[in-house]
C-alpha cells in the first residue's frame, strides 16, 4: 500500500510539466534580488539622512559648539536639502511609524523656522544676568531633542 502511494507520486512528477516549477523558482530569485536592492537603497537613504544632519548642522550637533549668526536664515536655507532626504527616507519607514516620523519632522521644521537670534540671546542671558528664568525651554536642549527624535527613525530592527 505504501509502495503504491510512492509510485503514484513518482509517476505524477514524471508526467507533470516542469515549467511551473521553473517559473516559481525564477520569481523567487527575482523577489530575492529586489529585496537585496531595497535593503541597499534603505541603507543608502539612512546614511544620507544622517550625513546631511551631521554635515549641515555640524556646529550644533552632536556637540553644540556655537549658534551661527542669523540662525533663522542659516536653518531655513538648509531645510530644503534636509526635507529632500527626509522624503527619500520616508519610503522605508514602516507604516505604523509614519505618523510619528512626520510629526517629528514637522516639529523640527517649525522650530527651525521660529528660532531667532533674539530667542537664543534671551536664553543665554537669563542664567548669567540673574533674571528669573523664562518659561521658554533652552533652545539647545530643544534642538538636540528634535534631532534625536528624527534620528531614532533611522534604527530599524
């Protein structure tokens, strides 16, 4: 009985055409190649995003050296390139993380557009002049937190 069963299976594989197996094998190889290409593209997008932040904001991140003069103009000039890299990386962000990623970018962009030399000067003079600290958080701390929020999206599992 068992021999008949195996004979039936052997006869089936002798008579069945091989082209469906070849097509499925070919599709598997193509899918594997596409996955490899997408992994390389994702790695490149992450590296490019991180490099843009590290190069464009070198004086302020990861170690804060100084605020550039006319900070508003300095940051808004760099936003388009950073936004382009943000959009490229967005393709590789998991769908469940996209709302948080978009919110982090919007917070960073709004901070860059609203930061002025006057706000920085006020934050730097408060502790020195003995005036009571304002309700405004320290721009350095906020800036670093916003950058860290953006960069946390470059770590995939």
